[in-house]
């Protein structure tokens, strides 16, 4: 699952929180939306770090190939 998918889940939960008339479900869906957003932030950070690591690996490989 990607950060974007988690954001989409958060948006859907927010929509459900707005549409429901039940205070109990309003609170539940609002809480779920916040949880999805926290997960999206964590995933975005992991995706960023993975991209940086891949770039460094490619740079090291290119340097090794250039030296050979």
C-alpha cells in the first residue's frame, strides 16, 4: 500500500464521518481518518528514504563501473 492509497482511505473515512448522522459513527470514522493520515505520513517518509537509498546505490554502482 502506498501513501497515496492511505490518503484516499482517509478521505473516504472523512466523507463517511460527515455523512453519518450517528455521533458514534462520526467519531469512529473521524478517528479512522486520522489513523489513515498518520499511516500515510509514515509511508511517505519510508518511500522517500527508499528513493534516496536507491539513488545512492545507483551512484555507487555508476562510480564502480566508471572506475573499472
